[in-house]
C-alpha cells in the first residue's frame, strides 16, 4: 500500500479568502430572507385594513338597506357622509375613515326604479397612502 504524500507547501482547511466569500454569500441570503419577512408583514397589515374597511362597508350597506326603498334618497342625501348616531363605522381605528353614499341617476323628487346604491369608503393606510373601497347594490321597490 502506497501512501500519498502532500507537497511541502500545501495546507489543509479554508483560506481567509474562501471564508470571506462564504460569509458574504450567507449574509446576502439572510438579508434577502429578512426583507421578504418585512414585506410580508406590510402586506398582512394592508390586507387587514382592507378587510376591516370592507366589513364596515357591508355593515353600512345593511344599515342603508334597512330603510324603505322609497325613503332612501331623502334619508341619505346624494354624496353625503354616512353617519348614524350610536353606531361606529370605524371600530378598527382606520385613519381618516369615511363612508359616502351615492345614488347615480337620482334627481329628487324623481327616484328611478331600480335604484342603484353605492357606498364608497376612503381611508389612509398605515403608510399614509389614500385607499378606497366600493360596494354597490340595486334596490327594487
């Protein structure tokens, strides 16, 4: 059996340069994973805000539809901000949250049948950007 001899100048293990390359590659991977986590947290928060706003729009639409169809345009004026005493349309605390109601094609005293009802929610998201959500339905007498 013959043994393999190493050359006198060769060394075993990693050189400093190889170690620096390995650490750099590992640091890039860790930073990429961290930035994706930050992005997913922002996306989750934005999704929660949108979900909250749509839930409030559905609650407001139920409130609007509880009024008889013939009284709708006179109860909530065209383009007005929707507010009902004793009911909070913003329990999640969205910034500058507001719900407006619109009746396209209504010229009082004439009320079309079917009557389209639109609710528009506006708010500022956690980064200060303007957001908007819409919900509409048609009411038939």
